[in-house]
C-alpha cells in the first residue's frame, strides 16, 4: 500500500533485506548494461521489455549478502534505479484524489511522493526536518536521474565501512 509522505515522520533502512527477497527486480536496459559490464550476464534473465535479476532458492536477489547480521547489496556502484528508489514512489501526478497529502514542492516543481508500507524502515508521524530537507529531496534527485552518490537514501553501513574514521552512529541502512 502506498503511504503519502505527510503521514511519515522519518525513514531509515532497518537492513531486514525483505525488499530484495519478496519483490520482483525488473531492471531497465541501461541498468542491465552497467551490471553485465561489471559482473557478466549470469545474474540477469531477459524479459519481454525488461530484464530481471535472478533469485536464489530462498527468494533473495543473487546480489544480496549477509554482513554481520545485516543484508547488503553487492551492486553499490551499479545499483539499478528501481533499487535506489525503493521504498519511495514518486510521480508527476497524484495516485488518487487530488494528492494534497502527497504533493511535495522541490525546485519549483510539484512531485507526488509516497512510500511502500511494506518497508520496516518507515516511522509514522509528523515529518521530521531531516526527512523533508534531506531524505525526500535525495530520492527526488534519484527519480530525476541526477544523483550519483547516495547518502540519505542508502545504508549508512557503507559510509561506515568506507570511512570508519568518521564518528557516526552504528549504521542501519543497507540498500
Ligand atoms: S528498505 Fe525497508 S524493506 Fe528494504 S531492507 Fe530496508 S527496511 Fe527492509
Ligand atoms: S538492492 Fe541490490 S540486492 Fe537488493 S534487489 Fe537490488 S540489486 Fe538485488
């Protein structure tokens, strides 16, 4: 179910890994090219109009791995757009009604922002400043295809592993 952003206090990945287990991972041509250039073709199945990342027998994406009890994605530098955007759904038009509770103005444009209720990283309530000023704008930049390096839309675990000298709270987000 889609939840409009105004009902959500904050979002931070709990590293449960369920999204990479229970959802179909259909990727676009440009993502396919990036992945096969780096990892070869073994992990991708062709579809009619899209490509699909294969799953293990337990349903998990073949690029998902367990790291100190958290689930991490191996494709950080070539992660497909569908994975970068999860669990956000961003549209130019509202999904239902007039979308007053989903409208988000960013750089003088209107977007309609929702989150998938399936995600365990959602905390409901009045939107926090960080959620409004940092998290949602970053997901909109991903939606627009502008973002190269994920910060607030991905796991803190990678910042922690890459820059352990920077003091920070133990990471929780993996995707
Ligand atoms: S994005 Fe949500 S569903 Fe996916 S691993 Fe994080 S908390 Fe779990
Ligand atoms: S985020 Fe990574 S592990 Fe998860 S579905 Fe996408 S490619 Fe697979």
